């Protein structure tokens, strides 16, 4: 539980923060290479993540990042940014620029304006991106399988796999474990359900 919570919470937090900042600049600024950068992040939605298992394993092995507490944070963050950037960037474009202009007139700089003006207005879509990212990281199996070998670092999906043997399956233990594993996901959804629904409704109306 601790390994999964650590990886899911840290990776989701970093993903949301980076995606929010990148999405804001993609939505508000026009600069050379902007369309290329936007296409680069959108291309991440088309790349089959499981097709990158071998390259990621080889790279992590060469730099010595295999099998430690922070191993899963980099791939989880990188592969979760495309969806988050796409969602947040579309939402920010619907926010009137007058909000930012008023903040600048009042003396706010860009970090202050992002933290206290734009971010609160983006809470619905931020909650949506965070829940989707947390759910994906919590249930992720292939990267955890190939990048972690220590029993002390294995995550929940790897633990569930231990209920299955070569010839038998402990269905009773597996069903009980699956119920326990689903509780954090259900809890996260119940906490953010209103923001998630608001984010989807706002996105559909503003689109």
C-alpha cells in the first residue's frame, strides 16, 4: 500500500503541476515552435506505452535507476502529462484573459497570478486530471513489473499477481484483496466527484 500510494500520489502531483504550467503557456502564448511542442505532447496520446517497456528498461539500467523508491516516478509522470496537458490547456483557453490582465494591473507577477487566479479557476479540470492520473498510476502493472525486483518495493498490482500460481488461483484471497485495493480509488472519487463532474460539464459546454 505504501509503495503504491507513494508512487501514485507523488507522480500525480508532479504531473498535474508541470502539466498546468505547460498548458498555461501553450494556451496563452504564441512563440516559435509552439505548435510543434503542442504536437509533441499530443503525440504522447498516440504512442503505445507498453511498446516502450524495453527502451525504458535499458535506459534505466544504464543510468542505475532500476529498483529503488523513485524508479516509477519518472515514467508515471512522463506518460501522464499528455492527457493532463490536453485537458488543462483546453480549459484554460476558455478562461477570459481579462482575469489575468486585472491581476497584472493589481501588481501580481506571473507565478502569483498562476497560483492565486488561474489555478483556483481550473480546480474542476485539475481534479479531473488528478483523479485520472491517480487511477492510472495506482493500477499500473507493466512498468512496475520490469523496473522493480525487490519485494520491499513492489506495488499493489504486483501483490495481486501473487494470488495466482502456475496451476491454481486463490480466488477467495484475490477477491478480498481486490476489494481492499479498490477502497482508495473509491475514496478519491467520492472526495472529488463534484469537481470531476463540473470539469466534464464545463468542458463540454465551453467546447
